């Protein structure tokens, strides 16, 4: 009701007018605010709709690109380095089951012989001794693979080594060996297969790096540094070779249950180093089944994906690193404080099977012990 319809005296009229003006001003402000909120809500809805359509278009485009790149492995000729044991052997097994013709290579002839006997049950395979650190051996291996298989369609660079221990236990030779294996080895094999892939106008290359090539892990410094180098090399190869219809995929797995800790190298307090590493590598909620990993890698190759970080709980730290890198680096430094100091055998190295203790092997490493039996990791190896 307007103030002037009830006002009878001067003072009362002034007070009523003041209150009415305040009320009217508040109502006008509230109306403007409501209109603003309504407008903002409308704009927000529009932004959400546009964002949703953009996401849908992106996913649809990604699916179409993958469909255009997809291929079947049946009849394809494939080279797998490090194919005599561990992840390389699991990959060779899966590829043969999909109908590929496979050449595996590794340094140790006895390991190759055992792996070849098993893989022949799955399909056509040839085993070729080769140290990927030696370019001449790599070139000879690729020539022999082409002689046996007729060509090379796909290359999987899997060969790897790992040394566990604090920085002060590592020598310059340890870093050089890691770089020769994880960086120069893949570069040598890529250069060896490129002429054949270019001749045919098609090829796929898969470089298996590590989550350690994306985020530093303590007590694995030569391994981590060389895997970082491989990620850079692999991503650069992808950029330059895509125009030639040769697609390069970089794979970054976390801990895998391949059975490999038995043959890894451990320095310093080697029994303690082996204990924490093998236990973490064998826990089902921390590590990943090797066959599941191999299938994800093969699918990424078939999709022509640029990079894949294998699905695994341990990769949560990588995603956290992307969001808060300083925080994760600080957390890694705290973890390092809990790991063994130098001591023990110092800069000497011992294999995992020489580093057993009351902690490992144990029920906590049972899954990895089973994987070692399945993946040709039980054979003793020497320390070079």
C-alpha cells in the first residue's frame, strides 16, 4: 500500500515516505539481481551445452581417427626386443595368439631357446640373439628377421634393465648402460626398421618406457633418467614419422607382475632393497597383471595412439603429479628417507635371487613368484 494513502501528519508522513523509498529501492535492486542471476544461469547453461557438444565431438572424432588407423595383427610381421622373458615374452605370446608372425631377440641364447620352444606352441616365431646396445648386432638382427618373416610391419621395443639402490651406490657406468639399453637400443632398432617401413608406406613402432619416465622414483635413478630420455625420443619420433604413415606409440606402465625382480640388480643394502621392491611389485592393488598390460599395449598400437599410461592404481601418483608437481616431489623425497641407506655391498651388484631375506620371498610376493615361473624369469643370470 502506498505511504500517502495512510499518512495523516507531517512527521508520520516523512517517516513513512523514507521507509517506502527504502523498500522500493530494495525491491528494484532485488529485481535487477534476480534478472542478473537468471541471465547468468542462462549463460552458464549455454556454456555447459557448448562444452558438452565439444566433448562429444572430440570423443566422436577420436573414435573415427582410431577406426581409420585400426588394423588386425593376423599375418603381420612383428619384432619384439627383450622377447625372451618378462613383458616381452608375454607380448610375443599375445601377438602370436592374434595371428602375428613374430621375431624375438635377447642377449642370452639359453633364454631365447627356452622362450622359442614355448612360443612355437602359439604360432610362427624365430629367436635371434642380439644385444640392442650394439648397433651392428641390431642391424644384423633386423636383416635376419626380414629374411625369415619377409618384412617387418611392427616393432616393439621392450628390452630393458633395472638397478635398484641409492644414488651413491650407482656409478657412471650404470647410467651409461641404462642409456645404451633404454635410449640408444630403441634408436638403433627404429633406424634399422625404417627403410622397410618407408618402402611399404606403413608401419607401427611401440616404445615401452615406464611411469618412471614421467615421474622420478627414488632409488632407481639410472633407470628413471634413461626412461625419461626414451619418452622424449619416442614422442619426437611420433611427431616426425606420422606424415609417413608410420605411427609411434609411447607406453608408460607402472609396476607389472612379470617376475622380473628376481633378475634385477640391487646395490647397497641389497636384501632390504630387494624386499621393498619385490613386495611392491607383487601386490595386486599396487602392481598390474602382465597379460592385462600386454593387451592394453597391443590395443594402443592397433589404435595408433600417441601415448598410453597403463591403467593401474599406482598411476594415481602420476595424475597427482600433473595437478600438483611440487607436492608429489616433496612426497617422493619423504619416501626416499624411508628407503635403505648405502651400506651393505656398496657399489657392487647382486641379482634379486641373491638378495632373498625373511621379507621376500614371502606370501606378499607370491603373485610375482608365479609370474616368474610363467615368464621365463627363474633362470639365473650373471652380473656383467
